[in-house]
C-alpha cells in the first residue's frame, strides 16, 4: 500500500516566483521524508477560506508570503512567542488539530549572518534600512544577539520611531534608535537593507562613507547583485551578501517545526543559486 505523502504549501499573491517548492523538495529528499509541497496563488481577500480548506483537506503546514503574513497572524489559533513579537506569521503548523502561527524570518537571518557567513553581531553597531514588516520580523532576534546599538533608518522617521518604541523593552543593553536617511553620517559595522527598493534600483540618499569597512546584507536577493550591494561594494564594504541564505534558513526552520528534522542548508543554497 502506497504511503500518503504529507502535504505542505506556500500561499502568496503573487507566488509564481517562489523558490519554496524547490527548497522543501530538496529538504525532503535529504531527510527521506514522504511529503509534497506546492505553491498556491490565493486571492487577496480569500486567505482564511483558502487556509481553512487546505487544513480541512489534510494539509499539515503552510509557508506564508506577501501579502498574507498579517492575515496568517490572525488566522492562527495559537502563536509562538516570536510570532507575537514580530506581529506577523510566515509559518502555520497543524499540531493536535490546532493551527499554530510562527515566524521564522528572524531566526533565518541570524543563522545566515552568524553561522553561515560568520559575521560578528555581539557588540556591533548595526544600521537597518526600512521599518516595514520585514524589519519587524528580525528585530527581536537581532536584539537577542546583544549588539552595541541598532539604528533604524527610514524615509519616514516616524515609522522607524514607532518600531523603536515597540521594541524598546527588548533592547536591554542595546542602544535602539531611529533616524531619517538624510541624517546618516556615522559608520556602522553591519548594515542591513530591509526594503525591496534596491531591486528596482532605488537607494536611500545617504552619505556613502557609511559603507566603508562595513558588512552589508540585503534581505532581498536576485540573480546578480542588488543595487544596495552594488553601492556598498563601490564604496568600500568589507563584505556583502544577499538574502538567499536567509530564505533557505527560514525555510529550514519551518521544515524543522513541521517534521522535527533539521536539514543541511549549504548545498540547497548553492543549488538554488545555480538555478537562478
């Protein structure tokens, strides 16, 4: 008798570009798991209906991409602490007939920067571009790594300040502050781009000296260098990396929450990179 495959999927709109099916297929093969994983284009106003139907039909887990991370947050019957802190959900897990919402983005970023790239985080001065949902998802894990300071820079400084206010209680010894792009004239050890602007060639108007000798990380990824990484390299960055490693690492954490197995990620990152 053929063993039924455990069903998983990624929900998004758009979703055609998603690398998640390729990533999880490689995880499944590597760990010898009988599972299938697909991508589903969900109408923007039908997330709850589609998610409920998926789980009612025997689905065991979902990855959530734009624009549904807030909808998934409200859909989940229970939330992990990191999902509560992030205010968004990118992973849904069915366990004992309860749908649990989790957020693996920050964990994925940390694993890529600290473990894969081996860039320092403790006692470093960190600058983050952007104050949207992507940045919200990474702030708590970054603060837990005990940097010297984190500065959030945004075109609208009020939005950055709102994040600072929300996460101040987690800062402990880390100096957490906000700035407008135009006020940036200090140098930082680590600069993280948490906006998608560089993919369309848009960059914050900042003093390019801030990039000198900095580690520069773009949470976005593309076939070639993003505009942010191009600018960083042109102005003396110590090292640069895009967010493909974060994508695979956050997927590995989702996979672990579903299957209780930790896949090896290095070969998967290489495989996805080669296929781009």
